[in-house]
C-alpha cells in the first residue's frame, strides 16, 4: 500500500505542487539593488585598479602638479609685472607733475623776463645825468583803449647826500576835440611824489574817446609849489 502511494507521487499522474516564495516583493527589490550596487562597486574598483596598473593616475597627478607649478609661476610673474606697471605709472605721474611745474616756472620766468626787458628798454632810452638836482629823465605814453592813456615816467635825484624829495607831479594832455583845441589835466589834480634817488611812476588817464591827443606834459613841483622839472612828449 505504501509502495503504491509512493509510486503515484513519483509518477506523471502525481498531483501538481506549486512552490511559492516566502520573501515579499520589497525585500526582493532590495536584494536586487544590493547585488547591482555591489556589482557596480566591484566594476569601479576594477576600473580604478586597471588605471593604477596602467599608470594613468600617476600621469594625471604629475600633469596636475606641473599645471599647479605653472599657475604659481604665472601668478608670480603677474604680480611682478603689476608692481612694475604701478611703479612706471607713479614715475609717469611724477614726471607729468614735474613737467607742469617746470612749464609754470617757465611761464613765470618769461613774464619776469618781459618785465625786465621793458624796464631795461625804459632805462636804456634815458640819457646820462647832466647835472645835480631833480630831473625828469623819462616820459612815455601810449593809448591802451579808446578813452584811456597809459603813462610812465622816471624821476631821478643825482646829488648824493640829498634829503628825500617830497613833492607832487601832474600831467597835462593837449590836443583837439570836435575840431577845437583841447587841454586836460589829471582828474585828481596833482599826485604826491616821494623819492631818494629815483622813482618810477605809471598809471592810466581816462579822457574823452573822441579827443585827439597831441602832447603829454609832465611837471614835478616841490611842497612849496615850485616847479622843479618838466618834460613834454609828442604823440
């Protein structure tokens, strides 16, 4: 009887048996993911190990080290060039400042030179002193603008040991205005004058713009009103 049952189970006519897994699906997926991760890690390790054996990582590290050194060298060169550029810019600014200062001094020197030349020309036109006493040595006049005359005169006292001269001077303009004779003195009248050896006097006189000036006369008088020197200039 037992033999029959055993043979029936082992024969084709034996009943079907369904084998079911006892693992749930989440655990199955976790196991699959674990296997795949382990396989990927193993493949990556094999790849890195192969590169190490082939010497690729060593060459890459050497290349990176060389590039780092080159970058450091370039930075040093850049810093050195920047210092040179800053120094050159500072020198250029200093040079420009010095040039501007020299140009200003040159302009000032030219102005002083012109003033000295004018003074020299004024004195060169003077004749040597002919005797002691107060002398009106030079008189100049020129029109600066319509209705304005610029004058300049030089008064000298030649005798040594003389006290300071104190007096006054006046200018008289003569000419024509509207076809008639015309004369004009300084609007303020006489002006004070004081000197020891010489005095240079200059100023402006306003006159009618239509006036035609022909002569300018300068007079020097002392405090008592006595005329000590005169000079007339024809224009």
